[in-house]
C-alpha cells in the first residue's frame, strides 16, 4: 500500500485503474490540411446535458494532438462488441491508420465508422491541462444511437456486456428465479442457456486464478502461451482478447513473477511457469468435473462440438 506522500508506481496504479470497466471508443478529427487522425480511447465520459457536453483524454505525447487542437470538430465512435480488430488497428502507431478502413466524413471532416454502437459528433469546446494528458471537452451537435452491444474494457482485456445473473434465492422461497425459467420456453433457448452458463461459471474461475496470484488476463495469456508458444502478437491478441499494449504488459508481469522468459521474439515458459500452469489446469479440470459430472464422455464430446460450432459462427 502507498500513502499520500509516497510516490505511486505508475504500472501498479494503471493496473488498479483497470478494475473500472469502461467502453471503448475511437476518437477522430480532421486537420486544416485534411490530415485525418484517430485514436483508441476508453477515457470517454459524459459531462453535462445542458449544454450537451462530453469529454475524453489524450496523452500529451500523441502525435495526433496538433490535429485535435486545430480541428473544429471531433467524433467519438463507440465501438460494438465485434469491433476488436478496429480498436487494435487504431491503437497502433502507423503512418496512415485510415488506409483500407471503411469510413465517411462527418462534421468538420471527422471520420465515422459503420457498425458502431453509436457516435457523437462534437464541436471543440474546451481543453484542460491535466498532468500527462489533455482533457478534451466537446459540445455534442449530432449523434447516432445504433443500440448495438458495446465493446468493454476491463482489467487489461476486452470484454462484452452480458445480462447480470439473478440466481439468488428470493427471501422466503426455496427456489430461485433462474431455475423456474429453465422450465419455460426461455429455458429451451440455446443462446439464453449459453449466456447464463457463462455468467454462472466465469466469476468462479476469476476468483480461483486470483487465489493463485494471477489476474484473469495473466492466467489466460499463460495458458495460451503453453498451447501456442510461437504465436504472433496478433494471434495472441485474438486468443486472449486483449490489445497489444496489454498483452505486452501482461507478458512483462509474468516475466517479473518468474513464469515467462522473454528474449527478442522468443517467449519461453519457465519451470516455475509450468508449475503455475499445472495449478491453473488443475483448477479448470476440477471445475469441469464438478460442473459436468452428470455427463458421459460421449455427451461431453457432443457438448464441445456444439460450442465449437457456436465459435465458428462469429
């Protein structure tokens, strides 16, 4: 723990901030010379209804700052849950981020993307100097609400919104609401069952991994590296649903804990890492046995086939 007069570790501070789940946006603008910029940001938030104001923050080291400062407008594109690749694309430094990316111009020439949950087209309203970031406040002049499920960012990884499980027993009753629903038409719906199954089981794994000294993102990455040690950074991003920066940070954390050895492009799980992996796989194996003990081996194989079919449909 740190006190108010003790210097904070930036890495640990950022890690702690990751406990606050947020949406993911790409903020765009167009300079006076026609140069387009876009950055991935999860710092977006509302400020005021009257007048309609929103804000987001930009790292002062960003080369896009000059364009955002001189542009008359900017657009906040709220990403949908299936736009991870777009988020990763605009999170990387590259000469022309818009090359090959479908987009169209909005107010002030700021780019809008199709398939988003929504967007806010804003006139530049105010800049606030805040430490190593600029807080940029915009006045909303136009917006679109597509209502698509949003992309979520939590503990260094991408996530998505799922209905919250309501499996607690109501006071004074012996049956829970979700059990009653399983005997209705809703309980015969495969998608409802999959969502409820994830809701019911995921918190258990998160807590078990924390008890082993690993956050969910770190345990996922270690298990993926065990199965695919030569995977590229892009392949790792897709497998663990994390941005490149977070994958690299998680690898650094695993290295500091002695579970991973990094050299050039080589990623080797250490002896301590393999010991930790055995603990991880044992928790998964034990949970699987507990949850699916009523199924035969043949039924489990059919279940796995069904899940693979669902995954292939994305």
